[in-house]
């Protein structure tokens, strides 16, 4: 059973809170008088906030790039890896890169790069509403818990919910999906 405890502090954001933080960042951008022509969402976590800010700031172009830095919950790789470069068609266009500004909903106090605009600074592991499955799966992996073998998913859901701030119903639903997919971890 789930005997270990998660040794991280978590901050679980709701969709409403993500929207509020997005407006906070956009208010800072507008106050400075900056009007982006393009918003680049850094996948995976920054893609949805980028789309929200695109709407708030009335920007028509959204581009994406993907950088992998985390190995698991609270674990980072030695250095970030660009896995999907920024691809923007600039054929037959005159291009001058004049100004790049960075924005983030959440910043870590130890971050090497500080964005020009941000809404919240925290040392907690942030759980965004679009990462619930990923987070629950990583917690099970780090605690070496098998949902395939465990009889009481309710109890596991309650423990994970208490430690992370996720709603128990969301955790339980996720555990049931993982069980159907035979996702489990064991000491081999």
C-alpha cells in the first residue's frame, strides 16, 4: 500500500486560477505598452496559457516550441533539451527580430532566467489542471505503487489528494483510467 509520503510541496491550480494568473500577466504586458505580434507557447506546460494570452491580448499568431527539462516530479535534467524547434514560415517576408519578451504564469525562485512578466513566484511543484494524469502517474511511479495490484483505489486517491491538493474525485477517476490501461510500477 501507499506507505511512503511525497516529500514535495504542491500548488494545485484550478482553471479559474489559471485564467486569473493569465489576466495578471497580460495586465503587466499591457501596462508596459508591449503589443506582441506573435506569442510562442513553450510546450507542454506553456501551450495553454499562451493560447489564453493570445485571446486576451488579441494577438493573431501562435507558435510553439518544446523544451524538455523535467524527468519527473521535482527532478530536472542536467540541461534543457529542445525537442521541437520553433518553426515559423518566413519565406518571402522581410524579417527583423527587434524585441523578445518572456512571460510565465509561475516562476521558481531559483530560476536562472527570469521572465519579463509573471503572475506568481513559488517553490512548490505546480500542478496545472491539464496535467492531472501526468502528475498522478508520476506520483505512483515515485512511490512505487501499483494500481493494478492495489485493491483500494479510494484510499490511494484520498492520500494523493491530501498531499497534492487535487480533488479526490479527479485522482480517483485518473487512477481508474490508469488501472484500465495497466499502468503500474513495481520494484523489479
